[in-house]
C-alpha cells in the first residue's frame, strides 16, 4: 500500500465519496485507489454505463441529469465529489456541441449540487488542452494566456473559471489540476491526443510495428498513472488554507517526444519498429505546451512526481507482459 501525504487525517473523518465518470481511464484507477484507502462501503462509482466488473457501490448516472445527481448526493450524504465525467480532446472534435453539453452542463450540475447540499470538497480535472499556440510552450507558467482551440480545451478553461467562481461566491472547496497526457497499463485511453503514449507500449509488447499519429518531434507533457492518482489524492488531502490556486494547478511529470519514447522502448525491445503518419491530432498537439512549470503545486501541497520516462517504460512493459501472460493462463 502506497503512503499518501495527509491521507491519514482524512481517513479519521466520516467521509462518503462520489466519483463521476468512474469507468474512464483515470476514473477506474482512482476508484480502486479510493476504495483501498477509505473502504469500498464509502466510495460510490457512477457512470453512464455499468462497469465490466463491479467491485463496490455503483449507480448509473448521466452527469447531465442534475436531479438524479442531487438525489445521489443527498441520499448518500456525499462529502467529496471527484468529477471525472467528460468527453476528451480528439473524440470531442467529432461532435463539439455534445462535448460542450456533457463537459459544461456536467460540471455546473456538480457545482450546484455541491453548493446546495454542502459537499465539503470537489475535485475537477482540467488539462493542458486549456493552453494554445499563444501560450509560452516551454516551462509554461501557472498564470498565462490560455485561448484553447478545441471544444474540450474551451470547456476545461471555462470550467476552471466556474470552479474559481463557486469558491469565491459560495465557498465551495473546489480543487483542480491541469493533467498532462496520462499513461496507464491497466485501461485503454479514451479518445485523447496523447493516446499514442499508451498505444505504443501495447504494440511493443505484442511485437507489432506502431503507426504514430503525431510527428516524431512532437514534445508533450506526460504523467504516469500512479503519479496522477497520487497527485489527485494528495491535493484533496491538503489543508484548505494551503490551496492558493482555485482555477487549476499546473501539474508536470515528464516531457518527451514519440521518438524519445520509441528509444526508451527499444532498450527492452530492440527490434521494435515505428512509422509516423500524422493526422488531425497533430494540429491539436501543436497548439499545446511542451513542458510545464508546476512550482506552485510543489510549493503549496508538496507535489513531486516519482516516475521519469525510463522508469515508466520499465514499469509499463513489466506490467503489460504480466497481463499478457494472464490472458493465456
């Protein structure tokens, strides 16, 4: 069991936790982590569809249904909400209006329900998609120009301002981080522009060539899932007075290009081959930042990543091979 900073303080309190979008890439692993630390009996997962395997409390919830959301929060006496339900960047561009409705109506419903029912804390994941080609690309500062160019990024940037508004106007304790690309071996990505950094490992372990949808020199910020989960839990466990950013904290782990991740994988699979076939996601990636200044998160709640590219690659390959072996047992 990993040790999270300040978590022991929270586990002494009587909590009931609601997770929206619990079937997603982050949601599924965050749900498991929260159930491990708080107990399955006080963590309620929700999504628009049931999970493949139910390992605890679960309710069907369309996040656009404010009445149902409010009923769940009231009936279960929810004290914390982790709001992960959203349509991601690449998938969002295929249906912008639907993406806006899910992302913005969903967040507004969560904030209103939290205000009305005195929810103690809300977690809202923002994204590097809030940045644009007007944003400084290297070492992007905490406070900077946004002007996102995707509906996903637009919704996340607007969401940051709504979170700040609800904190200032109503005192709702909303906490947020701007996630970079997330890499995980357990669950497939969900339609994001950084999905290549997950797909490439699967191709290597399956000993297949990989066709990358970004240019080889496209540098983007990334974060390994264990660090993403730990950052989320530690932010929520930090004392309220330490949280000085009420829009969204910059969060960094590592930055690399497809060529660099390819080189890291070839240490383990020398024969692995890659080719580059950029598609519409290249334009999205070009509008994002290449590295992040997360000094405020490090100062305010002592954030620090544990994995670099080489460590992540070794762990990804080891765990994917274990999962591959289990498939044939």
